[in-house]
C-alpha cells in the first residue's frame, strides 16, 4: 500500500511504525475471510482491510475522526485472526492500537460513552474496586429491565452470581517447589481474574510447584495494562505496565527468573509486547527482558512435562482456543496436547479460529455483536456434547459460561486435577465426579 506521510509526521515513532505496517498491506483481502465482524455484518469497513483504509486516511491527513470511522474501528475485536491469516505479515495489532490511541486523543465521544469507558478503566483493572462493583451489580440485577442502555444490561448479565473470597495466595510471596527445584518463575496474578475466579491462580501455583517450580508473586505486581491499552488510554496502560516491569525486573536481578508465567492469555499477548510498547522509553531494555521471559502457563508445562497424570476422570473436554492465545501468542498445540496427556478426550469445535465475542471489554461496549458471536461459539461447542469446556482466558470463560449450562473451567484447573489437585469447583454437581 502506498502511503504519503510527511517527514514531520514520520518523526513520531508511532506514526512511523504505522507507516511500515500500512506499506506491508497488499490489499489481498484474505483477512476478510476470518474476520468475525465482517462475517456478521458483511461491510468492507468492518473488515481489517476496510479499517486499514480508514486508519490510513485518518492518520495521513491528521484528521479528527468522525463518528462513522470511530464506530467501525470500535467494532474491531482485536482478535488478531487477520494476523494469522495474512500472507504479508501485516502487524494489524500495532496499527489498530495506534488508531485507538489517536481516537482517544482527538475524538470527543458522546457523554454516556465517555462515562462508561471511564468507569471501566477505573474499575476493572483494580480487584478491590471490581469486587465492590460486582456486589453493586448483584443488587441492581432485579432492575435490569429498567436499564435504558444495552451496555448497562450487558454488565449486569456478565456479573457472576457469587463472588469468591479473596485467595490467601493473592499477595506478594514465594511458594517453594515441591521436591528438587527445576525452575524459578514469577506468576502475574492479573486483575479482573482475581475478583472473578480465584481458583485459576490457586491451581496454577499448585501445578507449577508440583512440577518443581518455585513460584514468586512479585511485590508491586498488578494489572498488565491490557484493558486500558486497547481502549486507547495509553498513559494509564503504560503506567500499569511500567509498574509490572519494575516488579519483575527486581526479581530477575534478585533471585533470578526462568520465566514470567501468565494464565490469562489476553494479558500474555500484552506482556509479550512490552518490548514494542516501551521501545522508545527509558524502560526499553527492562521491558524487552520481561517480554522475552513471558510465557503462557501451558508453554511452561509443555517444557516441564506432565508428571503423574491420571488422577482426573477421562471427561469429554470441549477446548476453546482463546484468540489471544492462538492468534496473539501463536500458542495452539500445547494446551490440547497437555489435556490429552492428562487423560481427557479433547474435542475442538468447528470454526475454532472465530472469536467468542469477549475480547476484553468488547462484550460490555458492543453487546449486540458480542452476543451474536457468543451464540455461535456456544452452539459449536455444545455440538461436541462435552462434559466440560476448557479455556485459557478468564474473559472467554465468563462469556461462554453465560451462554451455556456446560461447566466452563480453565485449562490449568484440569491439569492441576489430573496431576493430583482437587476437582475444579466449576465441575461440582455437573455430573463429573459428583
């Protein structure tokens, strides 16, 4: 694609990077075949290729975007399926992130939308605030039908009926390896996940320790910045990411680390991109070090190898591959292979590359499109007649779980169970061991 940025524009590193990405696009249109919003809406401007044209026009002309442009870019899930499909290696993620930052800086959204986005940014990344909000949602649920905005109704629908108590593992500490130490790893315990489902971190710690890992929860660790980053709120997201970088580097320079483990794939995609995010920052070197060590928990377990698997029931597992894992991190085989090694029958739905509609805060800000994608995903998963659905991302778990009666648990919970841990709470009373 030909571009016409001025030398002054290209002096901005973000614009220079977008220029590189735009020039790599050859208009082939392969991306349209795998784009969820294009499949649903059939509008070229709701495909990656169409959005690329909109972004190019907006950035090249230093144009204040209009409502139509913003709507089309807002409808992008950042599922990154287009990047997996693209034969030219167009790094769409960096381009759309820049576009969102530009929109956030130059476009004034309607008041209600500004309030909603501000609330999400100030609540979701903070577990304590999020817990309070979830309790409030429980009280407001009986008034759901009176809510005038579909997005407010979506928030109430997504709130869990029960909020788990704070885990004792949800604090800076060191968990020694069981048996000889094979690895020393830092666990990024996330933010929203700590309010929604504490079993995931607990199972991760047990599983890693059982396989010879000393597990460190670094002091000062918190939200990775993904939630605000994908809303274009770069200052907030970089502040959160910088705090994490400093916390992890203190451990690298202290006791040393073999890996930075993530069990929320949306966070993993962002942390692995820290090197790019901070490439022009004084933290560039440290950010690159952290990014280089970042691994999904299934990547670490694939390296370690499962030990003494076979304690769990050989259930039929419908495996949902989160977009941020299969497209964002290119991790596809490890979770399925580990589940099979653990004794489960692993089944994958048709169109497994298509997003479930969660996509961070997308299901809250675009509930109609998200709901259609959820229905499609649930239908394909239920067609497998699974006894349990497994996923590697809390957002996907909440999204799919709100649309099916089949239990939905994290992949690491099943691996923990198979190697000697407790049966996942999500399976209780669901016909699996109960």
